[in-house]
């Protein structure tokens, strides 16, 4: 049985757990919530790239993405950043949900699961 490897472990959560060849990322939020939707999304995607690299994988191996946004009116701006970032030949299944986020200044939170 494989050991579970956790990244950036805190009292409440870890940024990522890797188990049995799969990387499970916690919801990633922007470092700078003063940015607009496109800027926040780019920041979150850069964090996802970094975490996936730490796990020895990449966006081309994402199995599923879940995106949470508080305002569907900003969906096009989020998609603009996503479309620039996502692998054109390996776009993962994705769901986008409108919901309130933990910090009212966050415009996006993204959860991904990826094969390692």
C-alpha cells in the first residue's frame, strides 16, 4: 500500500495529498484578492501548476477540475484565463458552480485532481 504524501500541511488542511498515483489538490484561491477575475484566475492556475509539479505531474494529466465562482457575470473573464492556460489537447472534465466563497474578496476557487 502506498504512503500518503501531504504538501503544506496546516492545522486545518493540506494544499495537496498524493496517494496511489493521484494528486488531490485542496481548493486553491488567489494570493491577491484585490485582482480582477482574470488576474485572480491566473494566480490560482499558477499555484496549481506549482503544486502539480511538486507532485511530479502537470496540467496535461488533470483528471477533473471543479471551479467555484461567486458571480456568473464574471464567468467569461475566468474562462479567458482558463483558455489561455489549459492544455488544448488534454482539456479535463470540468464543472463550474456559482457559490459564495470563504472570503468575499475571492472571485475564484479551483479544485483539481490529477494523475501522477
